[in-house]
C-alpha cells in the first residue's frame, strides 16, 4: 500500500488527480527537477513553474517539497510526505505550504484563491488515497 502511494507521489499524481497538468508529461519528482504546473482557474490557464528543493527517501516513507519560480502567481513552497504508521499498515499523507501572492491579478482574487487552494488540497488527498488503494479484483477471475 505505501509503495503505491509513494510511487504515485513521485509521479506527481496528487497534482494530476487535482486537475493540474504537469509539464513535461511523465515527469517524476527528483531533487532539483523543474516542472510547470498548469491549471485552469476561472476560465484562464495559469502556468506555475516550480523546482523540487528536496526529495527524501526513508524506510518509513517519502517526502519532497517544491518552491515556486519566477512566473508563478505566488511565492512559496509546498511539501508532501507519506509515512507508514509504526506498528500498522496505516499510511499518512501530509501536505504543508506557505506562500504569498505576487501576481497583481491573483492578489485581486486572494479570497477566492484560498478557497481554490483548500479544494486542491482535498483533491491531493483523494488522488493519493485512490492511488494507494488495493486494486479491485474481479470475481470470478477473468479468463
């Protein structure tokens, strides 16, 4: 279960599951890697360049963070972590971020932006939960 969750996180599935396109397509999280996250917000497409500032593998899970680059409507960092609970098969997905709006148009929509961020965070969680779930089996098995 945790290996599926980690693989999904490494492949930017939290973002993709939240409706964000990751360019280049098929990118994987790697320390120093650069991607552009592309999202449709209010009928407009927004390009959000980012660079992975760290990626950390451990026996208990995986974590990474990315920072925004010039051209991103905000300035900040977002961190993601998947951990296995000690003594059980439970896994925990954590997301933390800090940012400030720098784009003048985004500043005008700041209250709306916060609601969008909350919705996107919920979608991150759903995407990782779906990716880490046991695959459904067909009964009887397909022949």
